[in-house]
């Protein structure tokens, strides 16, 4: 094998392994969050500023309740809170997409949220995304599921090869090791 090919294969494996580990981690986090959002509604906001412009105070927030996750960005004309990090609890029995302010653009009440609020000296703009935890869990399960499927296929192929069977179709190759008479796989393609 050429060294370039080996490096290419190694890089592909490293990227694949990273994707699997990262997806598994995100899957576990979304399952934990899903479970917790049914018992406790959490709202955590990180504030920064003042920046320039009409809304010098900015914040990035994460919230969940009732099986929904919510990621949002707030711009405000005055500080959001006293501290850089702020937390408060919300009802866990109401899904966020049924309880959130502003308009949500997307199917089933999920998707992009946009909210502009002005009252007296107060002005605020919120942009966010609201996603159900079940959808996040499916998305994060895809890569590990694909990896598991491939691992099982490779294990089956290795077992067949040890027994002298065609790794692709399982036909007995002891009489014809060069080429499978059943599916046409050659010895080169099999290894
Ligand atoms: Zn075969």
C-alpha cells in the first residue's frame, strides 16, 4: 500500500471515530436533557456587553421544558441580568414551543423563533430555535447506528472468511477459493 493511501485511510478512521464518539456524547446529553425537561424546566443565559448599537446588551441562552429544547440569542437595550450567568426555572409540564413569546417559523410549532418586544424604556429582540428532544435524539443516534451496522457486517464477513465461506454471500468456497460460484466475488474483492 502507498503511504499516501495509509494516511488517507487513517484520517478517515480518525474522523469517523470522532464523529461516532461526539454523536454518542450528544445522544446521551439529549436523552438526559429530555428526561430532565419533564421534571424541571431550566433557563440558563450567558450575558455579554455592552456592545455598540441600539441593543448593546447581548445574551446566549439554553432552555428546556416539556420535551423541548431551546437555543436563543437576545439583544437588549439594557442589561438582561445583574450577573454574567443567570438561571431561573420554568414549568416543566408545558413544552417550550407552546409557551414561548414571539412567532415561530416552522412545522408543528417548531423551528425559528423571532420576537421583538418594546415597552416604555425597554426594547428586546430574541432569535432562537426550538427543537423537540426526540428529534435531537434521532439525529444523534444516526451515526452510532450506522457504525454499529457496519461493525456487525464486518464481523460477519470475518467469521465467514475464517470458516472458508464467501464473505459476501456465505457460499462454501473450499472447492473454489479464487472466485465465488454463487455471487461472483473474487478472492481479491473478498479481502
Ligand atoms: Zn459469494
